[in-house]
């Protein structure tokens, strides 16, 4: 069990690590040769020139202005100066809304921390329950004197915790409602003021029913001309170009290696570079590296040309899906938010992601297989979460030395050495848990991709949702349950079954020391490491040294990265969960939470302004998830408090506590009905206003030319060898009517250029209408 000395050692180590990271960042960021690493966003916007392009040779690499070293912390006030409207214009609404999550943490926990320390800490501390419990062989430390565990059973002092639980709940709900309203208004204002984008006029149509007489493109055009005659503009069918994309990626990789070997040969003309063709160049036939890669590029070019031709001409490569564009935003909103046919499983429409948000690989997945894929991943995620309890239990073994000593006394001489004990209990548990979670985001993202989501934003939201569940079950509940068992191991083995719940009730608040350790490792040193960007720094200089030959190469080597919503948001939610759960249980944890939110807000504001280049813009579509998860944390804190009260013999307080989760669930339903529609649907009134203004300002706008090739697969846009993207862009067609190859013509009430007649979907009704 960690003591105040152990927490002090952990705090010193983490603060020292964070200080080293910040000093290193402050020194590295002002060096000219690192400028593109720490300010890439301004280069991408064309608003910054490299300081290494002019001046003496030394000045190109080292900053010789010693005054700048004195102001090495000026990045902090600079990061806070940019006002929010300017930040939205500079980085987008997604980035600004993401920062507001940290602000919500400060708004919620600053008053809660003050109240908890003024009211609850004195109430908890002025008791001697744990001192008496130690005589009964229950493990605890002096830190736990500040927790609810130190209050005796059936004490009237529990009413102060109940009153504070109500105060914390009402304050949290008030802050969440105000923020939900603000972000919803920001979203609507952002959509109203946003520049013209293809996704404003486009919907994604899936599960197009097969037709023996018409191609998918003809069928889609026919359907929407009939059912949206005044608004339909054009469509772009979805093609299965995954194999082509892989070939293009392989070719680009070979070209990079060719550049590397040519650059190497240009430095030393005496010997040609050689390589082995086996795995990672470790074995295989030894060949001339330049000639080998030239041959490989020629081979891939031929394969790319053949595969491109196959994608263009093979009907099997055409998927039953299409991006359908409309003449107005109003028309797109009507189509995206309504049912298109009698069969609710066909002609499914949804808002199209913006072109840079589309995850093209998943568009080729048949719609009928999505349910099966998601079932498989649901089962896989369950087992992943379940089996991860094993390393979590191991981590808790490190966190509970006192409990292990009672079960294995022979280890006592080693782990009782003061410095070793302090490091193991105060620092190692947080590090170990952090290391176990390193590869989890990548695994969850792979699972989300397998499920078939069609946009990067939806992939990240899905991955974030599962990461949150994982943190809740394993990191939070798993740590508490496993840790309680370890710490009270001797008590568990020698007491009756009826007394076990009481022991757990005492042990759960005691786990606050483990979470304090984790907060310092992840939330203090981890955030400081985030701003140092050690990995991007190393990768940029390696690429710059070996591969970069032109300015374009240098821009490609400068990887700005993005926010990483799938990893960042679940981490923030874990801190909300810990703060709300322990606010009435162990208030000592709250100041550590506040340091995290304040420090992380400054760091990520700097990163968003100078570094991150967001891959997409969803206009804060993730906010309902943020709101819901904070409320889930609030309900968990209320239920946990009810459980603790029951173990403390305060059953009379249960009726008063039951009202809290009921009120919270009602609040969730209220805010969901009031604000969530702004994040799901686009108001027709807003769409009409924007359309009207645009038509007034640009009456001669060629919208079809603007949308014609917006949703062509990137491999047909970015490849320099051919202009086959033109094959996918439909020619201008002024005719309203569509030629049909369908023999029955049952869905064509308008005259066809092929048949010259019409055949309605409902013959009897239309014939009666045509009679004079």
C-alpha cells in the first residue's frame, strides 16, 4: 500500500521527467533545423518559411540568438492568446471542440475540489476507523485517513457525503448542459458559415438492388431522377479499387527506395549500391539496388495499368453503392434524412463524409456482410477485454506490496528496502499499466476497420467507444477488483464469506493511491512527452537525410499528424471517471486531476495551433458521445457511493441516493432530445437559407462541374501516369431524361429515349390518371 512518501517519490520522478521533456522541447523547437517538426501546420498553410534558407551556415542549424533561450517558456502564453473564433477558422471546429473537453474538466472539478477539501477532507480525517482496522489485519496507509474508509459504520457523518454527492451531481449536469448548448450552437453556426464543400450536397447510397438490365450507375441515376426530379444532379458509383490502391502504394514505396539508392550512389560513384531481395534485405539473391527497383517500378506500372483497366470495365468491380449529389443542400438533406423505398433495407441513404474523410477500403465491403462482421468483432472485443484482466492483475501485484508480503513473506527482505519499495509502489504500477495499453489503440482501430465503417471519423468514434469501455472494465473496475483482492489477500483467506463485502467496501477507496500514480505517469509526464514529439522528430530527420531531394519530398517527410480522437478522448474520459468517482470517496485524488486538465489544455492548444493537421472535419459530431460518457461516469460514481454506504451500515441513506441516478438518466434524456438532433440531422431551414444566399451571390455557379469528380477514388486522381480519372467523371448531360435498357420499365414513369414510351410502377393507377 503506497504511503505519502511513496506518492512523493512518484510525484518527484514524474515532475522531473515532465520538466526534462519541457526543457528539451523548449530548446529543440527554436533550432532552425527542427522548425518543420514543431511548426508544420504553418508550412502546410504556406504562412511560414524555413529559417534555414538564409544566413550563415551555422545559423541554418543552430539558433545563435541567446535571448530566445531566456524566453524558452513563452510558448505557453502564446498558445493561450488565440481566441476561439480564430482557432476555429485556423484549425476547424473539431479541434476547438476537442479542447473544450479539457475546459469542461476544469469547470467541473475546480469547484468540486474546493468543496471536497473544505467539507469532506476534515470529516474523513477526524476519525480513527482505519487505525482500529489495522489491528484486524486490514491493509491501509496514512493517505487513506483522508478517505471515506476512515469513517465508522452507521456514522451520521455520511450525510455530508450524501449532500456533497447531490451538489456535485447538480453542478456537473449544469456545466454539461451549458456546454452541450454552446457546442450545438457552434456547430450550427459553423455549418451555416462554412464554405461550399462536396459533402453538403452529397449522400452515400448503399445496398442498391440489382437489376439485370441496367448498370449500377444507370440504375442509380434512373431512381433519383424519378424520385428526386427537381434536385438530383449527378452520381459517382463506388468501385472496388482496393487491389489497385495496394499496387499504387507498393509502387510509391519502391520509388522512395529508388530515390534513396540513387542519392546514395550520387554521394559515392565508385561503387554501385547492392541489396538482397529476401525479407528486409537479410537474405536472398544479391542484386544491383538501382536496377532492381527500376525493374520493380516498371513491373508495378504494368500491373497498375491492367488493374485500372479492369476496375473501369469489369462489372464485378462496381459495388452496389454510389455517391449521389444534388443541386441544393436542401435536396441532399431531404434525401439523407428520409426513407427512399418501401423496402427499408434497400436504397439506404446517409450523409456522405467529406472526400478527405472517406475510408475508401471499406466502401467495397458488401452491405449484407456488415452485420456479420460487427457480430464477430463484438465477440472478439468481449474476449479481448476479458483476457486483458490477466496483465491488469499482474499490475495490481506491483501496486500491493503489503498484500503480497502477507501471502509470500520470503520476499519481504528485498521489497522492504525503502527506496525500492517507494519506486515499486509509487511509480512502477503506473508505468506498467501504461506499457500494457500501448498497442491497444492500434488493435481497436483494426477491429473498427474490419467492421466496415466508411469514414475515418466514424472509425475513430467507434474505436474511441471501445477504448472507453475497455478503460472502464479493465483499467478502472479491473484495477479495483484485482487490487482489492491482492491487498486484502490474507483477510480474504481467513474471514467468513459474509464479511468479504465489507472488506471490499473498505478496500475500494484505498485504490485511489494506484490511480494517483497512474495519473502522474500518464497525465503529467505523458502529456509533457506529447509536446516533445520525439518519434516525429527522429523520423523527419531520418527521411530528410536519406530520402529528401526536393521541396516536395521535404513536405512529405514533414508528417504533422492529427489529434487522434480514438486515443485522446477515451483517456480524458478515464480522468472524468476517476475524478467523479473519488470526489466523495477520496478527495486527495482531485488536485492531481486538476493538474492534468490544466496542463493538457495548454499543451494540446499549442499542438493544435502549430502541429496537428486534422484529417477531416466533422463539425464536432463526436460531442454527444463526450456528453454521454461523462454522464455514465457520474452514474457510476453514484452507484459506487451507494455500494460503499451499504457496506458501512448506512442503509437508511439508500432512498436518498437512489434519486441521483434516476435524475441523471432523466437529464441525459432531456439533453439528448433537446440538443442531440443538431448533431444528427441538418435542419431544412438552415439548408434553404444557405442555398438561397448562395444562389443570390453566385447565380451562374457550375455546381455539376464542382461535384463531378469530388468522390472519385484517390488512386484515379493522384496517379501521375494516367488521366483515367476522366473516365469516371461523367460528361455534361443537359438532358433530364435517362435512356433505359430495362425490358419491363416498371420504374420509369417518364418517357424513355430508348423506348419512347412510359411504364409506370403502378400501371392501374397511372392509366386511370391518363384517361381523359
